[in-house]
C-alpha cells in the first residue's frame, strides 16, 4: 500500500474488503453493513474523494455513511497512503481468502467456516476438496453443494478471463443483431431495443441485453438462436434465451408482452443502482415496481406500455438512459431541471484528426471530404509533432509544406474549412517540440502525452501544467492517456489540471476514440463543476474514425452536458474568439 494516490473505486474496494473481513471474523452485522454502505456511497460519489478531503478534511463527514471514526481512517489513508485499521484486521488472514469470495454463492460466512473448520484458504484447496467429496463432512453441506461450488469456480474463472467489450464494438454489433432479428421475424416484433449498459452508453459493456415485445415469443426465440452471428446457445426457454456470439459477446434476449414493454425496458436498462432508487420512490408512493409493472397495496396491477409512463406515474420526467447511474438524476428530475443533453448533430466541427502526414492512413483531402459528408463545417488536422518518434512526427519544415497543401485545399470549398493544427507532444520535462514563434502561426495548437506516462504524480502534473500555461496551447487532448483494457490512467492530478485549465483558458477534450473515451463521464462532471471548457473530438485516423464523435457525445451526455457547454458546437469564427491566443490579442 505504498502508492499514495487512491481513486474512489480503490477506496470503495478497500472498504468492501474491510466489511468482508469483519464478517469473516464474526463481527456484529451493524458494523459490517456500515462499511458496505460507506463503500457504496464513495463508489458513486461522482467526484474525487481526495479533492473533497484536500479542500477540508472535515468535509469527509458530509458523505453519506461516513461517521467520525471512518472519517479519521480515511484521513489517515489519504495522508499516508495506508490505513492502520485495515493492516490490523487483515493480519494473519491468508491472501487466498479474498479469491474465495469471488465464487458465486460463497459469502463471508461460508469462507469463515471453510477456513476455521476444514482449513481451506484458497480456491485450489476448495476445488480439490469438492472433487474429493470432502466438503460434505461439513454440517449443512452435501453432494449438491459440492457440485454447486465446482460450477461456481468455473463461472468465476470464465468471468475473470473475459474482459468487457468496448462500446465502439458493442454498439454497432447491437445494431447489426437488431437488424438481423427484425429481418427474420418481420411483423412478429412489436418493439425491439438493446437495454443494459449499452443503452446507457457505458464506455465498456459486459453483455448485451436485448428486449423484444411480441405476441409470438416462440417464433422470436427460434429466430434468435438461429441467427448467423450465434456461435453457441447457453440457455433457451420459452420467453428468454442467452447465446454467445461469433465475436465472443454474450447476448441475453427477453421476449415480453406489449403491455409490459415500458416497465421491462426501464428495468433492464438499469443501472441496478438507479433501479433500486426508483423502486424506493415508488414504495414511498405505496407502489411496488418491477419489470412487470406497478402493483398497488391491494395487489392491483398497473401496466406501463411505454417507459415514459413509468417515470410519469411517479411524478418524474423521463430520465435519459445515459444519466441513469444514481448520481443526481432524481434530484434533477424532481426539480424539473434535467439537462437538454447535447446530440451528435449539434457538433459543427472536429478538432482532432490525423492524416497520412503522420500516423493516419488517408490524405488530408480524404479526411476533410469524409468530415464534410458527415455534415461538419470544419476539421483541424492535428498530425503529431516530431517528438513522438513512432508516428512520423512533423518537423517545422514539414509543417510548412503541410500548410501549403491545406491552403490549396481550402480553395475547394465554400462551406468547409481545414484548420492548421498539430498534436504537440509534451516532453517529459514539460517543454514543447516547437518554439512559440511557430506555435503562434497555427490556427490552433493541441498538446498531449504519449511518452513517459509512468511519471510520478507530482512530476507529470507539473509537466502538463507547464504546457497549459503556454499562451499558444489551446487544447489538452485525452487528458488521462488511458487505453481501455490496455493501459491505465497516468497518475496526473486532474483536479489541479482542471483548475489550471480554467485559469489559463485552455480547453479540455473528450476524445471519442472507442479505446480512449477520455475524459469520461465522471471527469466531465467535475470539469464542468470547476468551469473548464470542453470540446468533443474524434481522434480519427481514417474516415471511419469520425464515428468517435458519436461516442464522445455519449460521454458528454453521461456527464450531463448541454450543447451550449461544448465549444465545437459553435461555428469556427465564433469558436476562434474563445481561444486564449485570440483573447490575448484582443486585449
Ligand atoms: P454490464 O452487462 O455488466 O455491462 O451491465 P448491465 O447494466 O447491462 O447489467 P446486467 O446485464 O447485469 O443487467 C441488465 C440490467 O438489468 C441492469 O442494468 C439492471 C437490471 N438488473 C439486473 N440485475 C438486477 C438486480 O439485481 N436488481 C435490479 N434492480 N436491477 C437489476
Ligand atoms: Ca448487460
Ligand atoms: Ca445481462
Ligand atoms: Zn495519432
């Protein structure tokens, strides 16, 4: 636990672990529940716990479920990177114990018994004992529980090895499967929609939850399992089926009667936490809510054929799926203050794209025509600067040649303009590849980090801040530098970067490339609170790459942004006036 920087997710995981430990050690239920509740609150806080604490350690107490004793422990953790209470209670606990908890149906109580009564302290020992029929020596265990545990171990292994699928892969796949099912079933389908995390546009998707309303479920199920993209059938019933597709994704289909459509779509869209909160709102109005609809106290059923009607019944505005993560959407819905979320068509230009002058594979003209065909009015070509060895980075000489090409191209259109830009690598010491005289001549300059990403927090933060303070640096791209499923975020202190971005008038980017989605929704919320200005870019390296704008907009929507809060919804001539280089000149 030497690493001093703890994210909310890591802190929540630590508290869940403490709860498990306490339960294994037979602590009173109240204490165990208190830790789980605090963990849940921190997990869904929506802003950095560290930032709250930095403002004033006393603020920790304001978090739901954090009492005085826990606030002290969190303070110690944030100050020193360690929590002595955790060290104390985990002393002597075999490390394999925690992996046992990942097996379905094996909870802390079972783990405690396995450990104390038959000295089983890891998954390997458990598997051996179950196979040898040794577990039935335990009171309450039989041959059936041994089988269940073996199946659970298998399931846990499968889950561990399967990584979540990128939204940019899952989304087009869902469209494809919907189209195929429609083609196969025709009029038998009344409504069809993907639900779950995909409909909420989460950056990654675990499995696909497909819903169909129909009066002929048998026909739909038969067509579904026979689709060409199905590799294997996990389960097949009369109204639901689960398959593994050729691309490895699990797809769960549920077929329901049209009268249940609204409540089912609402339920299976989730998130689970949103549903829990919504059900509580219903209970407060003496209604029970499930995927089948509402029930009154005297068991009268109320059906909601549309999703709108579910929210309306509870006196709420319809909440866009992207906001259903149990952050502040209910507050906003109650107060009738839900944002009018930005849409793809609001974007007028794209401020990050690459051509074959660096690591792209298409000419500037091809990229520009593709952007124009999508209805955009401007495109910044941001090829990499020379500091980035891998990407054929531009030297000042090649920059001048590129400008000549862009000037010639710009004579071609009346309704479209290619902007001269660059993706400037911020060197390890915070200096930039090009001198200010050259930077001043671009239409706009973007900066980013691709190298020395393992730098310590203070170092990388100082490095980025130095770049943002340059008067010619307009946009900081993909701020955390994460690559989903491949590379973690850097240790950058984003709070500090947000503050400096606001102060210097540097814009921050939502990079919509599916493997980046950076900033993500949680960061977008925070950036907006601080007052940082945001742009959404595709980071396209080919014409297909402009799809990134759609996913970038999805992150902005999840972050609650309206069109007016995203600067590239402006015409270029208006946006230009918002760049700090221009503001400075005007002054
Ligand atoms: P994923 O697949 O891991 O990316 O995430 P989701 O959100 O698609 O989750 P999934 O596939 O397990 O379930 C789909 C939706 O069904 C989920 O978002 C909400 C609903 N749901 C599933 N299990 C529960 C539950 O235990 N309670 C409640 N209230 N809703 C649930
Ligand atoms: Ca799902
Ligand atoms: Ca599912
Ligand atoms: Zn590139």
